[in-house]
């Protein structure tokens, strides 16, 4: 059986790390101008998010926190309900 508390916090940790890396990736000149424009536009699909504001950065982190817990709840539920139990 998976623990929702442990799995949830691990998902949050992973989501927050990926979020920070993705935001930092928006500043790297390794993409074309059109690629950077698309990268910024994808982030701005989050309600209330605008590029390069501290409040939006925190809002995006909150979104990732919530999405990670929703994902964790679903995965733990799917895993734990799919376990075969001996019914003697």
C-alpha cells in the first residue's frame, strides 16, 4: 500500500523542482525567439500568471503544489485499489 502523505510530498518536491527549472529555462538563450515566445505563452495559460513577476512565480508554485497533490491522490488511489487481496 502506498502512503498518500509520503507520495504526495514527493510529488510536490518533484513538481516544484521541475517548475523552477522550467521558469529558469525561459531565460536561457538556447531557443529561438519564437521558441521563447511559445515557452512564455505556455506558462501564461495558467490563470493569473504573467511573465517576470514575483507574484506570478509564487502563484505558479501554488498551482504546481495543488496539481501535484491531485496527481498523488489519484495515483495512490489507483495503486491501492488495484492491489489483489486474499479474501479468506
